[in-house]
């Protein structure tokens, strides 16, 4: 779990953009700063490619908690070498 934002910064620079459609979200009951750890089941769709399912634990900032609802599409960035490694762009 990326609690510092370094993964997002790295993937924004070197990764590929995509989107993730939330299929399910479970709050894990762990708070870090103003965020909460949430297990997301996503249908990840890299730009211009076929999608695939991923389970991802994310630190969701308080200001973005309203977005964690089944059916919502989130902007994200994926590792080109390992597309299951991703970071959600909560401020986009």
C-alpha cells in the first residue's frame, strides 16, 4: 500500500494511464492520517487495451471517500511491466 504517494508519482511519470471500474469496495477498518485503507475489486482498463480484473488495497483520502462506490470509474496509472501494480489518482 502506497501511503506516501511515491507510487502514484512514479507511475504518473513512467506508467500508462487507464481507468478502473469499482465492482466492490471493503473498508478494512484501518485509518492512516485522514485516509482509510480500502480493498477494491476493479475492472482495470488500460487506455487502448483489453481490461482485466484486479484486487487492490488503496489508501483513500477523506476527501475522496465519496467516490468509493460500486460502478464508479476511477482514473489510475499502471506499471507497464506489471499492470496489476497500479495507483489511483484520487485528485483527478
